[in-house]
C-alpha cells in the first residue's frame, strides 16, 4: 500500500492491509488451477470467446492496481473493476459448462472481487 492510500477515508468493512497479500495469493492459485482445468476439459464451451474474455479479464485485473494506486483514481479503477466483475461472471458460466470444478474454483474469487468493488465504490464516494 502507498502513502496516498493511507490518507483516504475508508468505507465500512475495509479489512486491514495485511489481509490482501494472503487472500490474493490463494485466489491467484485457484485462478490458475481453474484456467488449467478449463483448457484441459473436453469439450470446451466457447473456447475462442472464453479466451478473449479471459484476456480482457486478466488485463483489467492487472491494471486495476495501477489505476487505483499509481494514478490515484478510484473513479477509473471503479470503471475497470465493473468490467472485471462482468467478465468474471461470464468466465464462471463458460468454465462451469466445461468443468464444474473449474467454474466452482472461481466462486471465492467472485466473492472477493465483488467485495473489492464495494470497497472501490466506497473509496470513490468518500474521497
């Protein structure tokens, strides 16, 4: 976390900073396993579209940190995370059709990202 972040008003239920690293570590492991299971499954559902949505999703996931912390723009980060939410919901549906486990492994990630969306909106609204 950076100095700017420490000055922000926090929405209710903002977790302590130390929680983010272990949560994201576990989530990234389940994301990789889920992607692996999807691409190993047969038949794959919407493989070309899924790959395109996955690419968009991974880019939005990656740039969120830059938008929020480096550009210090909760508004831009909020627009990004909404795209991330929608793309993740689509991925879960398509992964689930090919591998129930691949889809199910993304559900904790969806819960965390929706919580992050709530937090991002709170930072946008309060600051």
